[in-house]
C-alpha cells in the first residue's frame, strides 16, 4: 500500500497518495504515518482550495455539514481543522461522529486537543464532556496531537496553584484529569506499532517527494510575487499583466486566461465574453485581492479588481494599486493607491482625509453629506466642514459632488444646505480648480448657486434641486469665453403651481446668461413657452 503511495507522490498525485497513506495508518496507526497524512493533506489542499467560508458560526456549520456529506479525504482535512473553531461541545461531538463515519482519521485528534486546551476555564461539570473528547483523541491519535498533549500537561502550563480558574476547584479538577490523561497517552504511545525498515524507507521517499514539490511551489510563489510586484508598480501598463497571465497559464491557473481575455475585451465576440462571465462567477472571490471575504460585489478591469463593495479598511497591501474607486478613506499615508480616481465618502471619511499628507491621484470626490436634524449628524458635519478646508492630499481633484441631501428635502423634511454652507463651500480652496461640480440642494438655493458659480472657473455644474414631492435637474455649461451659456433642464416629478411660478421668476432673472436651453417634455407648458420666447439666439 505504501509503495502505491510512493508512486502517486512521485507523479504528484497527492490525493491518491493521501488515500493510500491514510488506509495504511488505519491498518497500523504508527505516529510516522500520521505525520505523513498531515503533510500530504496540506499539499493536496493547495491544489483543491478551501471548502469552508468565513462568516457567522451558524453559516460555517451549514457549509461544514454539507462538505462532510462528501467522501473527500482532502476536504476532510480542513473539516477536521474546523473543529477547533466551534464553541459548542455538543456540536463538536456531532462533528467528530460525522467524520468517523468514513473511518478513523489522525487529523481529528490535534484540533480536539486544542478544544480541550481552550476549556481550562470551564467548571467541574464539564469533566464528562472532556472525557468523551479524550476518547476521540485516543481513537485517532497522531504525532502532532501527542506532542500537544505533552505540552499542556507540563506542570507549569496551568499556572502554579491552579487559582487561574474561575471558582478555584474547577482548576483542580481539570489538573487532575490532565495528569490522568498524560499517563494514559504515554502508555498508549508506547503500544503504537513501529514501521518496518522497508515501510520507513517508502515513507521517506514520500516525504522527499512532498519536500521537492514544496520547494517547487515556493519557487513558483516567489516568481509570482515578483511578477505581481511589477503589475502593481506600473498598474496602467498592460505589459506586466500579459507576462503575469502567461506565467499563470503555464501553471494551469485559469486567472491567466481571465486576464488575457479582459485585456482584449474590446475585440472579443459573444463566446469569449461569455467565457469571461463564467470565469468571474467561478473564481472572482478567490481573486479578490486585499478585500475581505464579506465583500458582496467585485469589479474587474484588465484582470484585476478596480472596485469592491464593501471594501473593508485600506492597508498597505500592494494589491490596492489597481483600485480606481472606493468608499473608504485611508487612515494613513502608507498605502499603494496609485490608480485611485474616485472617492465616495461620508462625513467621517472627509474628516479622515484631512489627516493625510501624501498626495492621492483622485480626480473625483463625492461627499455623501447629511447636515443636521440630529445632534450627532450636526456635530459630525461641522467637523467635516472644518476638516475639508484643510485637506491637502487631493491636488489632482477636478470633479466634486455634494450629494445625499435631496432625499430629505424630497420627503418634506427641510433643506440640508444652508446659505452659510454655500458660502463655506464656494470659498474652500479645494474647489479653486474644479472643472465639474454637482450639488443636491433645495429649489430656492438655485439662484444663489448660479451667482456663486458665475464667479468661479467651474466648466460644468449639475444641480439636483428639490422640494417636497418634486425633483429637478439643471445642467449648466460654460462657453469658450468661460461664461455660463448652456442650460439643460430636467423635471422628474410634477411641479406644483408655486414651483412653476418660482422657475418662471428664476428664468426671468437669469435667462440673459444662456444662449441655449434644453428642457425635457415633462416640463410644464408655461416653462417651455417662456424658454422659447426669452432665450437669445446663439
């Protein structure tokens, strides 16, 4: 049986080698065979990937139980490891029973020892439950488990007189049980079979094969890190991505195909685009880079993530170099955000930006702002306003939007942007070179905004003006002489009579600015007629 395992290992069929060695251990549970089972499991798992998912314990348990129904010896290695992450003793006993349906397994014992080690604080009533766990370890004893048992039964491990335990006496009960089990496992270890010379030689060949493959793996990973570093150093260059994709294809990694297809996406037909979608659905979460497992959506461009939701905290992982848009501000200057084009932040994020000194290549900033109505929001907004004026890390900023306020106006709760807010906004140095500006505000503020923008260099202004039950969008553009000359008006809801009068009054005062006005068909007839009669020809 071990000779078959040697042949499988030398042809790098790690799953077959694991099956043969595990069967040999069940016939003769030598400690050396249990070590080989652990090593082969780790090597085979690298080819198969994870079967468990992070998240709440109940969700993990559901995934664990589903995976336990499949007779996969490689997956069972990870399932055994998962035992140590469960807090319920009843659940742990159920997991052990499910795993032992396929036969004894030396990978069970070490995680169970860790469970017992974590129960040091439990009371004396846990004694019976611990005894069941000790019996499971004895049935599936491995070399790593035996070493750990000897470590936790050393005299100093419990902390002297055992008063470390809540309730005192429970510590003594546990200490007595540890001493008993230490003697039990010393006897059991002495009775375990020892491999014959030929078996030991065969096992040595398996170990050599795994070490050689591990060396190859480490060499490949080193080369892969080197190629990835080139991608992250020049994220706008396709050349390093193509080289990295070719390397992945040479090693049978489907991400290589994904990168090459996305690099050529503009020239692809329907079949190739369908293949991109298939690869994305199958592997996107495995290729998520620095983003947490809780991420719900990922956007890939040219083979790498450019946007994720939610992104988690920004750290100094070089993989952030490909990110173009995020909703989280970095906490420090120690980041790799060399491709970042857009930030969409709340008040807290704006305040965080003020603490940065390293320039970011951001060209578009969207501020989701809530001004007041609750004391907490008011204080946060005031802090964000003060912080915004001190931001120095956005020298390339050309587009700014203040959004998130019109919903409150639209529902009749009152305006969020006050006249003081507008005065602060238009004197902020960050807006001196802005080419595009978008504001969400109450309908009566439009005249003030246009007056302010007339004195600025803003080339394009979008205003989403609202009042209870109504939303209007105004897009204004400058001409070559830097004067406001073009207006697009969109009416998205029914205008009341008073709102129609307000717009007519505004046109009466402001129409001389514009040589061209476009209005959608939903606008009231009176407004369309006023525009037709008052706009001067270009």
